[in-house]
C-alpha cells in the first residue's frame, strides 16, 4: 500500500505527468464545449471527430516538450524535439487542412461536375499533403486515360485545361507514340509540336473519340492526327485534317460526311487586311469578280451597277462604315464588317482562296463528333456573345483546331447559297449563344456591321461538289399548322394503338451473375404481331432476386437504331446509367422494333421519304405494343413492383415518347436531351399530341445542344398536358451528350423517388 502511494506521489510530482494531465483536462473541457456549440454553428460529427484526433496528434508533442523541460538539454534532444515538433505540426495541420477544407471542396466540385476545379484541388493535395488521402481513388473520379493517334513519332504533346475564366500554363505530357496518359474530364487544350513541322492545336472534350476513351463506339473510323511539314500551310491559316465528321449545325442531324484536307484562316479577316485588298485595286480588277451573278431584290445587275452599291459612308468603294476608303483610327485589328457576300468572295479570290463552304466551316469550328464530346459549353462562354462590342481578332475563344472567333464576335459569310441568298454562320456578339451552330440566310447584298468573314483553300476542289452546292431545306411550318386533337379525332386515332392481352410465352435465354454490380438476365417474349419475338435485357442490383424492385424501362439513343452493338454486349454504363442499378432499381432494356437485333431497314426509324413515313407510322404502333408487353412481363414476375418509369435518351426523348399517350402504367418519365420534333407523325400531320400526355415528366437538356436546340424542349414543355407542378425542365451548360453526370443523377433519383408508391 505504501509502495503504491509512493508511486502515485512520484507521478504527481513528475513534470511530464503534470503537463499531460493538465493537457488532458483542457482537451476534455474543449471537446465538451465544442459538442455543446457544434449544432449552433452547423458543425457536424466529422468536425467533432477531427477535434479529438487533433488533440491526440498533439499529445506526443506535449509529452516531448515536457520531457525536455524536465531534464538537461542536449543537441540530440533539441534536434529530436525539433523534428517531433515539425512532424507533429505538419501532420496535425495537414490532417485538419485536408479533411476540413480541401477534400470537402474537392467533393463539392465533383458533385457540381467541375472536374477541372477538382483537378486543381487534387494537384494542391499532391503538392502539400500526399499522405492523407487515397490519391488513386480520387483521381479515377476526376480524370481518364487518354491515347493519341498521331501520324508522326517524336511529337511533343502539351496540354492544359480549357476553362471559361482561367488560363492555365502548358503542361508537358510526353512524346508520341503516346498512350494512356491521364487528363482531367472536361474540355482540354492540346498543343503538338515537332521540329520541322507546323505546331498543331486541338481542343477536345475528355472523354472523346479522338482520345480513344469514349464509352460509345464511333459510327465511323477516326482518322489519324496529321502533322504538317513546315512550309506546307499558308501563313495565318490552319490545316484541317481530312476524314469523316458530323457537322455541328442545327438541322443537320447525325449524318456524317467525308471531306478532303483543306486550309482555313486562323482569324477573321481584319480591317487592315481588307484595306490592302483595296489598295491593290481589289474593286477595279475584274478577275476577282468574274462569274458572279449580282442579284438585288430579284433584279440582275452588271458589275459596274453592283460596285455602285459597295461604297462607304463617303461614297468611295469600301466597307459601309469606312470613310474615304479607309477604316477609323485604331480599328485596324477589328474584323472587317459592312461588306456584302460579293465583296467577301472577291477578297477571298484576291488571296487565292474562296469563302468556306458550310460543311468545311462547320468541321473547322467544332470537333468531328461534337454531338458526343462537346466543347461548346466552354467555347461559347469564351467567345464574344457579350452584346457590347466587337473584339479584335484573336481575342476570343479558340476553336477545335486553333481558329479564333468562329463562334460569336461577327457572323461569317460562307460559300453556299440558300434560296438565292447567302448563308452566315457562327453568330455574332449581339446574338444568343446557341446561334453559333445555326446557319442564317441573308441577301447577298446585305452589308451589315454584324457580318464579316474568313477564307478557305480547298486542296481538293472536287469537294465543292456537293459541299458547295446550294442548301435546300424544307420551309418550317408556321405554329398555326399544329393543332391539338379534338376528342373525336383522338378517339379515332387511338384505335390504331389498342393493345389486348396475350400469352407472352416467356423464355429465359440466360442468367449472368458475373458482373460485380448487377445480375443480367436476357428473356424473350412473344409480342403478338408478325409472329415476332422480342428480347428484354434485365439488369438487377446484386442479390435482389426476390426483392420488390422498382423498374426503369430505357428507351435508348439513335445509335441503337443505326449501328447497335451485339445484344449481349449492351452495357448500362454506355450512357452512364449504371447509377440507376446502384440506386437499388432494375434497368429494363427491351429490343424495340427497329432497334438492336430487330433492325430490318434503319431508314424506317429515320423517315425521309413518303414510303418510309408510312412504315414509321406502323413503327409507332409496334413500339406501343412492345412497351405494353414489357410491362405485362414485369407484372408477371414477383420481384418487380408497380413502380415503373420511362427513361428516354435522345431518340428515346424525341421519337418513342409517343408510347406515353397510351401506356398508363408508368408512374413518371425522365427525358434526357429530348423535346418536340415536328418531322414525324402525328406532328408532321399538324396534330399536336402532347396536350394529351398527363404523366409527370422531368426534362434534362443541354443549353448548347445543336441537335436538340433549346426551342425543342421548351416547345414540348409548354405543350404537355401535365399539371405544372408535375413537370420540370432543366438546362445545363452542356451539349447534346453527356449531361453533367452528378447533377443528372441527383435530379433523376429525386424525381423517381417523388413518384414512388
């Protein structure tokens, strides 16, 4: 007993014990006070845990200091204490900084789909605190492996994020052949350089087909990136590689075209450059004007008569706002405006070029598959749509291949003719940004302060046939053409879509449980027309074979009606819809008539001729039957409950939504990049069927979507018969696809939960 008392007394007299005891009391009181005030200041449980951990981390440091103070100092002891202080301070500070500031900010940026912002934070962590988080796990959410197929080896590749408000320094990635480097998701700017070759720039969205990492396979072969030897590219021009591409222009759809290599001006033609044309006799040398048909207000004019209309404010030949054949002081680097199509074409000939044909202009302005990997959400913000003033050339957004101002600043004349008028492209600083992907007809004698131009040089003049031909498009119908069904009309129309009951004769083709996230089942049922059978793919969360599952029936995009994969290779991850399965729901993917392994003639799914339109009307009926049979099948299986939802992606948000008129068992619908299309029945017949749809509908669209421009979802939303509180339209800063993933997930799951029994 005396020994134990003696030991206790010694502890009480020990300076180290006193310091640690005092520290423990202070820590305990601090934690208690913090727990009392944490709710008032909005501090969660994680904050309290961090406070306790910090006190524990500091404890060894306190003990070392007390030990040093209670004994003689030595060099070794001081060095040890110093190192301990540094280590403890670094560890404590880093832990608090990482867990309370950097990681929460990084996670918030990921939730907002701000991958470049998250990448910035990740770089910050790598620089100062690489030991306090799982770098590999976080990086997989932020970046993707990238490959580049370049025609030359030994090309130095540099890159930087391409963002709206910040210019980054170039970062070196390596030399070609280059594969499997990691770049952040989102839009990136590349620079390719090699001695003896022209430097090449690319702006691409990651993932993309060019980077060989896009989840959707391309519908055509992606050409190699071509490096051009010094001296082979005209001064101030950009070389555009040949190959296939999909023009990012409203009204062009998803048809791909093949162009030969060509050159296009890096910048819009400036006042200074056009002044040189005038000084060199541009308005006097007939060679620049020959073979032009000068037509104004339907009347043909001679060259001399036409020149009298091409004068400045003082009556001298020159752009409209000039004086005495010259621009105002200080405006030499502004793009020239106030010139007609004829003057722009004459200048192009003076340079040995032509005005860019519409398709050549479009290929230079946007990546070859802007539809699937859009740069426009960033490009349009970096471009001049300010509604304030014209910018000097080269000051606004750089495009897909290093050109400037192809979006915004001033509209640009193109070679093609539309109904006897010229075409302008790209939009101008006073336009809405979505007009960057619109072709606008203007009389060729228009001399607007909003229209300028750039020139192009074709290496294969045969590209002008057909790409230089006049543009012919059907004239849009007036809004008054589209009228809602009357009750009697709709009753008669509905008879074509009546579906009775039928024995499905269900056959399980296989069950596959090899995937770590879902179990996959392929079943086959009779649909009841033409002795046809339909396969249905079912993706269920792991281990839920006998649970009560909500069902999401997917209506896929156009690629499943054109060039689908083999049915057994279909993967929900292609559209990023694996989150539906991870949320505890089943994803149901039927092989609708005309899709997947049931394609007979893909022209029927994209009708252009009257005969195809006739067959498409039958396809609408087939889809109604396919949908009804799918839901009948779900009702026959005990693991599925009555919560059944429609999710349509692109084609499934535009064309197949017709089934919602007649299938009442859906609880709600989600449409990704969908909207109203007037080119298919019954809209093409002048009958607006949308007021008959009453289902709760969520619409998620891209503001920079050229395939489904903003007017299409807005028109659909306005026409829907759904009560206002049960429909919702959201626009993101994105192109056609993909939508911002985390925001899309949040809105989708919230909508499905809202309409759940």
